[in-house]
C-alpha cells in the first residue's frame, strides 16, 4: 500500500502542476520528476502482483530516469546556480539509455549492478542537495532563502526517517516508511514551488494541516459508514488513511479535468459544472457590473434636482430677512451638499478604477498627505509621528488613488480621537519573490473598533458614524486590490487601531 500511495501522490502532483502552470519551467521540471517516480513505483507495485519482465522494465525505466530529471529540476529551481551544467542533463540521459540496454543482458541480474545503480542515483541526489545548500549560502536572499532553507531541512529529515526501512528489512518490526516519507517530501516541495506567497513555515504547515484535517474527516466518515452499514472491514487503519489522503489531494485536479471534458461536450452549459460558491461569485460580479452601469444614471438623476434645490435655496437666502428663515435655508444648502457628497462617494465606489501607474516613492506621497492635513488644520490636538524607511524602493502605483486611501484612513483616525492622541505612520521594505513591495502602517490611539464590527468595516455602506456613508474603507480596499496589494486591520477597543497595507505591483499591472 505504501508503494501504491507514493505512485498515486506522484501522479497527482504531476497532473496538478501540468494543469495549473503550463509555462513555469520549475513546476514543469518537478512534474516530470514526479512522473518518473510514478513510473518507477507503479512498475514496482504491479510487478509484485503480476511478476513479469515487462513490469520490471517499467520499474527500471522510471528509476534510471530520475537522475537527469532531478538535475534538470535542480537547475531550474536554483536558477542554473548548481554543481551541474546543462551538459550533465544530456550526459545522465545518455547514461540512463545505456543502463536501459543492460536490462536486456545477463548483467542486469547481478546484485552488484543493482548496488551500483542505487549508489549512482544516491550520488546525483546528494550533489543536487549540496547545490541547494551552496545556493542558500551564497546566492539566495530574503524570502527565497528562507523557503529554500525549509526544504534543505526537510530533505535530511526525510532521509533519516527513510533509513528506518533497514530495521524493517532485518526483521526488527518497524513498518516501512520510505515511500510515505518521500510522498510527504514531494508534497512539501510542491508547496514550496507552487505557493511562493506562503513565506513562513507556519503558513506552509497550515496548508498541509488543512489537507490533514480533511483527510482525518474522510477517514472518520469512512469508519462511520462501515460501522453503521457494514459488518467491519479487514483493511488496516494505515491503508484507509493513505487511501483517503490520495482521494483528498486528487479531488482538485480531477475536478478541473472533468470540467474541461464536460465543457467540451456541453459548451453551452458551463454553469452546470460550477459549484454553488462559484455561482455566487459569478452573480456578485454581475451585480457589480450592473452597479457600474446604473450608478452614473442614478447619480445624474439625483444631482439634477439637487442642483435646482440648492440654487433655489441660495436665491431665497439672498432675498430672505435675517432670522429663522435664513437658518432654515442654511440647513437646506448644507444638507444638499452632504447628499451630493454621498452621491460622489457612491460613484467612486461603483465606477471601475483605472489604475494610472507611475514609478515613484511612497514616502513622498505620505509626506504630501501629512503636509495637506496640517495645512488645512484637520488634526486638532492630534500629534503625527512618522517613521519612513529611508531605503524604500520605488514601485509603480497610482499616486492619486493611494493618496485617497491614506486620507480616508487618516480621517477615520481623526474621528476616532476627538480628544486628541497620536497618529503614527510607518513605511517598510518588504522582500518578495514576486518583486519589490512596500508596507505602510497607520496607527492611532483612538477608541478602537468593536470586535463585532471588525468583520464588517470593509463592507459597503457599513458605518458606526452618525452621519457617515460607510463607503470610505470599501473604496480603500478596492483601490488596494486593484493594485495587487492587501489591506488588513487590527484594533483593541479603548487602545487604538492600526491599518496595514502591503503595496506591490500585480503581474497584470507591471510595465512591459
């Protein structure tokens, strides 16, 4: 069962990478390596059932394919900074073909030949590992170095656990672990190369933990059904666990393959194969498009009578005698202006934001914002402290839109500190494999946000202010998302709130 599990996991990983990333050489080379493992372990598994020379050759072919493929993956993964050259890939491929020819000669059955073959593959894997260590020490930096370090630790741990197989072969009662350990190592490597945004070990472990939870639930459900409707099963717990794990990780690639097949057969009925959650997302996009089309018309129909009302009120105000009527006309003009502001904010939220990119320094934008709010006396008793990173990288963003985001958050901070306080604005440099990024934090010492309100603060029209519209933070979130960034908030009632913004350049926004 352990051999079958490794074969299945290898195949699923390969299919997943081919489906999701067709043009990434790192992922495609790892997919090819996983296919070689699949061929080797499938031949070994089937040979244990059918015992034939064909299955033995199938196993052998996969085994000798591993050296050139692992060298190729290593070169792509380490950006060609390895102990191997491109010629070594060709050399090991030719050597593998020579070894395949030996299969048809009596030399194949010699025990020394099998020892030589195992040592040959082990030496290639060791040199690839040493290339990884060397790259981490001399070439890698930042997030990439950290993630490669996780893989550098995982490899010797997997080797140590696999060594327990010797105890199994010599009859000490230990179960064979190597195939299961290699399955885990392949899956962990998949997480490293396929999820570059997971930069911390706990994030990678959380992804693996999520799969583990679903697998455990599937196992529990299996035993529940067997217990209720069956008379027991002769399967061991390990076999059930491995089978459930294979099923869980195969769902996503199988679903995509099935959708492509069914979409080709029923091209007009694509929604039939869409989940309820995906349909909800589609409906949400359609509602957003309808809102974009409706908002300008609605704003026009509202602003026209508002202009007439304001004009009439201002005329009457100029003719009215100073007194109660004059005050009432002031109220009319003030409320018309406020309603016009609401319509403007509604338009800002509903209309699609065109991002006009310009490479610039975020510190300069923040300094302009601080100068603006100080010039207009918006702060009152609030002190502004800044900690702007001096070596912040220039990145491409829309200065006007990011200014709007910072101003909206600053206005909220001012409203949260009516008796005064401190507003602290910081910038930081963020190292990322996808490019340079910057971090912005805006911290106030105000009244904070209630825990029950935290989940709603970015929702349109949600507000805790008496005269608020509830679109400011929703607009901020949309602008940051359009820039390919992230915005999040932490708050402690009575102590203050801090907004974190990560601002980079999304791949579809990068300049050619």
